[in-house]
């Protein structure tokens, strides 16, 4: 019998991070050392970070559903298909440990923007996933609608300026234009992941980015690799970056499943 829990804990860095806390904390302070994946408490989230390059997925293909395999077959680019296949397998493995069922028994349903949810479950659990190049983030909560976004691609300055002019408000755009060239890509990725995480927690797509909050108040603060918490009228969460990627999360306030 395959020990999925051992496989997950050997493949991922797992963190238990509160939805509100002190700024400038090093994310490693929240490393989850326990081998027991208990449901997150109401004020906490669980964050799984995977390096997809190190995960050999072929022995576990059979845990995917026919629907998932049909969706994957439609992806023409082999690299993208491989990344999505690995991501889906790992998501099933993570959820199965919380639900104490076989990964193959999990059934998903999809919102109008393609956001997956568990079709049936006697336990309250919410999740969201994001991948960028070789990195996968899986966010788990047991009470509310959540969103996570990870961005590892370093963009050239002309691309950053063009995207910022199209999708960001004037203050956010000014912050990027006025930042040093060395920090510009990190700053762009931070704003982008914040906005996408909020949209995902709302169940709407990136095409509605104009509905995302203004994050100019946050980007005026020191942009370093430590945790930075934020709170708006409807959302709260945290953001941080490493030398490999930038990641942001969101949870809707006063919202339970």
C-alpha cells in the first residue's frame, strides 16, 4: 500500500500560517513539523509548497479520474500537460490525507470560472491551488473561501510596464515605474499575485482584475522576503517572496463554508 502521507511530507514544505499575525516574520517560523495533517484551526491556513521537478508522477497516474485525464489530453503543449498532471495528482494526495480517503475517491465540481471544489464531503474543507513553472502551491482552510497565487517568472521591464499599465491602477503603476530596476519584477509579481489571490477567493477569474482591491497601501512598505500581512474591507491574507517565486493568499472576511 502506498503511504501517501509520507510521500507528501517528503515532497513538500508544509507551513501552518495564521491569517493574521506579525509582519516581517520569517516564513520558516511557521514550518509545520507534524506528520499528522489535522484540519486547520479557524484562524490558520496550511500551505504546501512543491517543487514539481523533483516529483516523479508516473506511478500515480491511476488516481486521476476519467474527467481529469480527458481534460489533460486536450492540452497540446507537453510541458504544460506534465505540470498540470503532477499538480492534480499532488492535490488529490493532499486532500485525501485530510479526508482520510483514497486519493482516487475524491470527486470535484467546478464553478463557472473553473474553480474546483469538493463535490461531496462530510467535513468542511476549502482549498485552492496555483502553479508557476516548476512550483506548486496548495492552500488549505477548513472554514472559508480562499485563494492563492504563485508567480515565479521574471519578466523584462517593457513587459512589466505594459502589463501594469493595462491591469493596475495609477498608484500601483507609479510604484512600479518609480522602483529600481532590480526590484521592479518582484514588486510587479507581488501586486499581481495579491490581486489574483483575491479574485480566486471570490470565485471569479483574472478577467475581472478591475474588481480587485487597490494594493498601493501595501506596496509602499518595505518589499522584502518576510511575511507581510494585509487587510482590506472584504479580504485579508499574507504575501511573501523567495529568490524563486512570489506568493500571496486571500480569505474572504466573515465568510464560512
